[in-house]
C-alpha cells in the first residue's frame, strides 16, 4: 500500500520547492536547471509558452525577457505519494507592467537515482 503524505517526504519536497522559488526570484539558472528533469519527456506549460524537453525549458529561461520573477506565494501544498512521487501546488500574486496579477502553479516531482526532479510544470495567470 502506498503511503500518502509521509512527513519526511513532504518536508523534503517542500524544501526543494522553496530552493526552486528562491532560484526563480533570483534568476539562478543553474539551480533551476538542476531541479528540472533534463529529458525529452519533461513538460513546462507557462503563461505564454508550451515547452517540451529539457532543452526548450533551458532555452526559455536563458532568453526570458524579464528574468527576475518577484512574487508572493500562498496556499503552497505538497502531496507525497510513496517515497518517489509528489506534487506541489500554489497560488501567487505579482505585479506585471504595474498591474496586480494572480496566478497558480503546479509541479509534479519524481525521485530519480540522482535525486528529486520536476517532471511536469504548469504556470497560469487568472483573468484580470
């Protein structure tokens, strides 16, 4: 039987997500890349882009027009499924061109032999 929300796994993935969030806000490409699965199967659906594979995700980050993402996160939830799979969901608030915007984000994490990696991610804004 699969253990749901083992506190050790939830804390581990929460800490990794917070490391990712800090890297995102500081445009630390090395850390962001290290936390995403570098494989053709990884997917990241962004606000304006659909990215397939590690190369597309990395290229997008390197060429992002506004590389520093400053935002306030809320409702951060981590759900763990056994010892090797977890989801992260959250809501965020940020200013874009002087307009307050609200959005949401989800990530699926999987523990490989080399450690936890994001295998799928989604970011979207709510309508104004």
